[in-house]
């Protein structure tokens, strides 16, 4: 059976991580438990995650809300009915139009199956998702962490996660992913929770500045 994060074990894991790492203990003491940040698995959510690639969450959310307003239910067949101009006006770049169309076509042709992902290991999910155009490490890792709720994922290249780690560890620059992985081995098997604690810290600190 594949373990999934839930509202109970994320708290237990946060407490355990606080005992393993002083920086995470500081986050837990100052800001409390992180949110679960759970998303519904499937096409609509993966489109949203693709929109989040290399842009602010606010910008991605705005585009996704426009897409929802246009389509209602965001299904692959309905998505494929939208032309380039419509998608551009909604907020899709040329690249993201290509990526999301390729995803929709793969789902419609049944060459990609979201339900199958839940039965695969983390590495198998990554391999399956990265067969699709425009799906790289970060996108696959976010889907694993937030949609499939796998407990031991470090989203590769996530800037908020890296920046929070830099601040908490008083580093001169954000760590390379290989260095970040080696520095968080003691978080295993709960690195998805450690990531959420870093995001929680990052967002709470930003609210203080605004």
C-alpha cells in the first residue's frame, strides 16, 4: 500500500521533523503546522500546475480562473476546442498552449491515464509524466506531492522552497538541488512535509513584509 499524506500524519511528521532539524523546529514553533496543500488529481489540476511553471502563483491562478469561467468544467475534449487566440487571451503562452494541448490529446487518445498514476511508485510516476511534452521534474514532483500526496518529495527547482531553506540555514545563496537533497536526507521519509514547512515559512514571512 502506498502511503499518502493526510491531516493527521502531516502533524505527526511535522513534530518528528522538528526533532530532526532546528530550522524546522523554529518554523513549527513560530508559525504552527503547515497546510496539507492537497489538490484534486486529474487533467484540470495538471493544467493549473503547467500554468504555474516559471510564473507567480497569482498570475497562474488568474489565468486558471479565466479558463474556468470560459469552460466551466475543464475537460480534455472541451479544452481542445479552444483556439490559439482564445488561449492567449486567457493567459496561456505559446509554449504552455502546446504543452496543455499535448496533455489533452494524450488523455483523449488514452495514451496517458491519470488513474494509473496512483498505482505507480514515485519514480514510475515521474517517468510516465515526463513522457509528455512540457512536463519536467518540477511539474511531476508538484503533482506527486500535492495531488498524489506522496510523503517524500522534494520538488526539483522550487524557488520558494529553496529560498526559505537559504534564509533558515543562513546560506549565501540558494542551494543547488543536489546539495539540497544531500542536506535534507535526515528529513526522510517525510521530505514532502519538510517542503510544506518551508513553503509555510516563506508565505508567512512574505505576509509580514506586505
